[in-house]
């Protein structure tokens, strides 16, 4: 009894494409590639970044002038430097209206 072998080969144009691709790939990979251009790079710091880095390196004491300046903007009365002279008039009018409405509501509370 004889053994029969069957081969399923691709079409000739597929084989030709593979041969052509192999030749072109060998030509492309033979050219040396400058990989230094692919290395990651870090952008240089600008003047403000350099100043911040130097201040941070010298510790919290370097920020003392800024902290002293900001002390005027803390505490329960710190907002007063940012208020308008007209705001107190609005606050007074609102409070008097509130008091008037409260008194009007209290007159009938006992009935």
C-alpha cells in the first residue's frame, strides 16, 4: 500500500510577496540605526523652577519672609482688609430687616 501525501500550498503571488518582503527587510535592517535619538530627554528648568528648587533646598527658613508677610492675612479680623466700605451698609440694612421680620413674627407667637 502506497502513502499519499497532500500539500496545501499558498498561491504563487503570496509566495512571491514573502520573498520580496524578505529581500527588502534585509536591506532595511542592514542600515545602522542611531538609537541615541530615541533616548528619553528631560527639559531644562526655567529661572523660576531653579529658584524654587534652591529655596526648597535651603529649608523652611527660606520661606520665612513669605510667611511673615502672610501673617497679616490670618486670624478672625483678616477679612477686613478685603471688605468694601459699602459692605457694612448692606450688612446693617440686612440685619435691621431681619430684626424687623423677627419682631413681626414674635407678636403673634403667644396667641
